[in-house]
C-alpha cells in the first residue's frame, strides 16, 4: 500500500479519540474501479473510536494505463501537505498556525511505505512529535529526525540473518533476487547480499521490479515487466527472494500476469518474501489467480490473533462510522457496489445496503485475522496511551490544582518521549511491548507458509519464527514438516542448486565464467578422499589410514613385515636353512677327505673358512625375517656385510694364491716366499678389517633402529629396520662390491692357467653370479616397497651365497663323491701332461 495512515491523539479531560488521516487531502470522485488494500486494520480496545481505512483511486480507462495515472497522488508533496495539516486548525490549512488548542497531536502513526515515513519525519521532527513507523523503516536524513522515530518494525538485521539461515537450512544455494527500486532495497543488494555470498549463497539473477511511475508510460512498464518475467522463468533457480514493500505484491502479480503475453511458460517458484511486504491488490486484480502464492514462505512482524478483534470487525457498518471519511469508500471497493450518495450511475453497479458482512469476503479481498502490520498499529496505540498515562500520573503527583490540570492540555509533544523510551507493558494479547535505546521494537519475526485454494482464499500458516534473543546461529526455528510446497514439486522438499551435489569421493571443480555455486564434480586423486557432499577439495587421510576404493572413507592401515607365517617369509626361511644344511654337508665332506689331493691342492684352511662364512651368510638371512626388534635391526646389516666380506675375501685370497702358485713354479722366481698360510690370512684379515671399520663407524654414528614406515605402502604400516644412515649402508655395499669385482677380475685373468687343480675358472663363474645378483639388487631394491624390499635383500643374500657355494664346491664334491678315481696325484699329473 503506497499511502500513509496517521494517528493523532487529542487529549480531552475524560477520554482520547483516535483519528486516521490520509496523505492526499483532495480525493478524486469515487467510481466503479478503485484501489484496494484489505490488510491494514487497526484495533484498540481501550480507545473510544477505531477506524478501518483504505484508499481509492479512479480508473476510467484501461486499468494498466490508470495504474500509471494514479501514482500522481503519491508524490512527496502530498505527504508534506498532510503533515502540515496536522499542525493546522481543523478544516483550515494554514501552515504553522493552530488556534484549536484542544486538538494538539500527541503522536503520529505512519506507514507502511518507507518513503512516506521519510517525508513525514522531515516535517514532524521539527515539532518534536513522536512518530511510530509500522512498516519498512527508512534511513533518516539526520539524527535530529531519527530521535523522534519509534520503529514498530523489528531490527532488519535479524530478518536478513533469518533469511540466510533459512536458505542454508534447506541448502538453497542457487537463488534469484527481485528487489524494489528504492533506497532500502538498494542497501539490501549492496550490503546484505555480499554476506549471503560469503556464506555460500550465489545468485542466478538480481532483478528489479517494474517501476511504477507516472512518467514511465504504459509501454515502458510492459516491456520492463516482460523482460524481468523472462529472466525469472528462464532461471534454473527454484527459490526467489523478494525484497520490497507493501506495494510489491501488486507489482509481483502484474509481473506474473505478463505470462499471458509470453511464450515462456510460468513455473512455480518458492517465493521468500520479506516482512515489509503484505498481500495487497488493486481492484482489477480481484479475479487474478493466487496459485503462484501456494507454498511461498514469508517473514512477517510477530503478531498474535485476537478474538475480540474479529468480533469487532463483524459488527462494523459504514453507517456507524460517522467520523470516518474512508469507511464508505472502502465498503464500495470491498463489496463492488455503490452507495446512493456516491453519484455513480446505478445502471452499472450494485447498490450497497450497508448490511454486508466483512467475513463473507474472500481472503484475497479482506482478511479477518490480524496481520503483522495491523498488530504493529495495535501496539503503537497501546504504547501511546500507556506513555500518556504515565506522563499524566507523573504530573498529578506534583499538583492537584484545577488550573494546573488544565495546563496538561497544553503539554508539548517532546515531553512524551521520555516516557516512550522507557515504556514497557503487556498488551491485551498478553505480550510484552518495549523499545530499545535505538527506538526499535524489541520483537522477532514469524515465518508463515502461504496455502491457497481455488476459491481465491488463502491461509497463512506459521511454520517458524526468528528469536532475536537466541545466539546468532540459532535464531531460526522452523518446522519443515508443516510446510506446504508449491504443487510443482509434488510435496517434496524443493532443491535450488546450480547443479547436482558432488557426493563423497568427489570434489568441486569451478566452471569457468560461472558463479562459485556452479561447478563440476571431479573424482578425488589417488591418496585423497572427500567424506562429505560438495567439498571444495579432497584431503589426505591421516598418516595411519588409507583411502578406500570409493575414496570416501579412511581405513586403518594394517601393520606389515616379512613374517614366518606368510608364504613368502616361510619359503625364504626354508631355502636359507636348506642351503645352510648343504653347506654343512659340503664342509663335512671336505673335512672327511681333507687328505685327498683335490682338497689339499686348494688350500684347506681357506676352504674351511669360506664354507663356514657361507654357512653364516645363509643363516644371517634369517635375521631379516620376522618382526624387527632393536637387537635384530642392529645385527642384520652388520652381520650381513661382515660375513659376506669375509667370504669374498676368502675367494679373493684363493684366487691370488692360485696365481702366485703358478708364478713360483717358474725357474728363478722370487715369489716363493710370499706363498703360504700367512699370505692368505693377511688377505682375509685386512679385507675384512676394512669392512669392520665401516660397520663400526656406522654403529657409532647413526645405527639402524626399528621404525614404522607410514608412507611407502598406501594400505600398510611397514614395520622395518631403518638403516639410520643410508650413506653408510651403501658404503658397506659398495666395498663389498669392490671386493667382488677385484676377485672376479683376478679369477678371470687366471682362468686359463694349465693346472688340473686350478679352480680359477670356477671362481670366475661364482663371482660372475655374485656380481650379477648384487648389480640387479640395487635397482630392484629401490623400486620395491614395504616388506618386499626385505624379501629382495634376503633373496640376493641366498642367491649370491648359493652362487659361490655351487660354482666353487659342486665340481669338487662331484669328483670326491662320484669320481674318486680322478682324486689321485697320478691322474692329476697325467691330465696336466696331456694339457701341455
């Protein structure tokens, strides 16, 4: 409704009267088509006279064109004139001159349009008159104006926070916004919508309602409306927030009515309306469909229905309202009739009898229940009377003289402010009414659900509320099971998102050129999960967990190590024991046949030493199997490096002795003194001592220790021996490799020496196997993870040791056991002669 309803209370010795004054003083003559607002009702049981008001506008041509023409009556000048009339003698408009001292205004109730209230305050604040604003509160031009304003509309911050929580509660992140073209809506778009964006709400469109101005012209209004209609109906957003004032409902209905001129089908939306709005219509909209409202959600100023108010409405008659200049006009509009005194041609309209019943009107024409705006006016009247009573009581305590009592009739308007600021009372509905220091009513908002019916009636069902005293994140109370949704959604909870949700296991990927609510869903990369819907990014599992197949849950890792219970560990252990037994058998054979020529010819002491350390090499493989402990971790690499170094040193010593043995047989050589047990012992000890020094340095600085490797295998926690210093580990391996390479080179050069007892060629093959195994060990060891790294090292130990055992000792055992006829000096000497 785009007019102001004002109340000024005239103080009489016995009682008060309430008068409601319209903005426009000069009214056009009433005819058949009239402007109609059914919802603004005032009820005050303690006041002697109560008036139901409405406004009327003449339509003589097409209704849409008349809608443009009618707005000339809502210029600011009419509001200023009406404000000045309050300060003038009744029925005589002389600005700033008032001779009737018995009719001084004590307070003014203005609204529901914010522009009207702003224009009203400019004039009335000069005279310090208290002003109650029951609609959208405007932003005053100065503090001097704001001081005299009391807002019956609760804090808008609570309403906007409630809308945000409502959107988040139903997960409506993709919405549209339509606002009115005024300062309040502009502040809403500039200041509030960015906060919505910060909380994850984004907007498919932000449009303005068609601007109803008398200068726009019929064509401009229609063109703007059609364009807005196309945007709204073409949007994928199922939820649209409407921010406007009481006349916004008129514009919304006109906007949706434009579907008749468009090929674009009209789709049901969940309209979310601010509390500044209310159901309002023009006369020519009376028969328009209300189905678009079904399922809508509206915020409204908290109100409470009063049974006495409905009884009061049931007895209202235009003939009873002697001093109400608007009652008859309202009656004609509501019942679509005309009184005989109106001067309208009786051939075209029905005659009003005055006995019509308000309750017989459909809800789209007149509501019998008390709306939020009506309840605000009801509280304003009560607040004024309580403040007047408190002021009078305070003055009567200090004087009883008749002359002094008469001075009460001349009290100044500013004197009432002190009592209004501190007023607090319970109204007849049993609810507390008070204002804070900013002049705002301490109250919350109700959330209602619109339910419409085919007979043009509707219900407002309360489904929640905004509690301003609750914590900011818990202000919203909503009963979602009680909400009736638009019929298009078939009683299901409507969705309003830019695209389908990204389920767990996926993350959002921004679409280029689209708002942040529009995204694609990408599977989580390997090693990451998302355990909730619509996650911006996937995240790593804790170090002791790993992602499942769907990448939406972290599963605890199992502890893994090379154990005897599993087939791999058991197999390696069996092979290690088997080779150890074979080594023992070979040693026993060589000890048993120690005096045979083939055993004596190959340095028995070195042979025994080599076999013993080969046995230790096979047994040290068992240190790598089983759960790693502190002692095992210290021993396994050290024992492995030293035993293999001794074994390879023995091979090197045997090879060098073979070479020296052929050199001392040449006439005139001086090498004979170097051939003997001392040489072989020196080679083995010196080579082994170097490796022992490396291992001692390793143990003294960064020794190996048991460790939990969380990262090497995705699904397991590998219990392993951390080498401590990788550098020292590879130094020991490199030294062992150096010994093997030197042994291989020496044996390779001596492989063709003419002697039946020459084992250089067998050593060559054994070292070739040994070097091949350990050269392939390095890349294989680096490419495996977890317990399989240990298995690779155990396999290399067994394979290299078996290579030495097989290539060096198998031919000799073959001769000793199976060809004993070849194990004699004569046969060996004959073979030597044949070779020469």
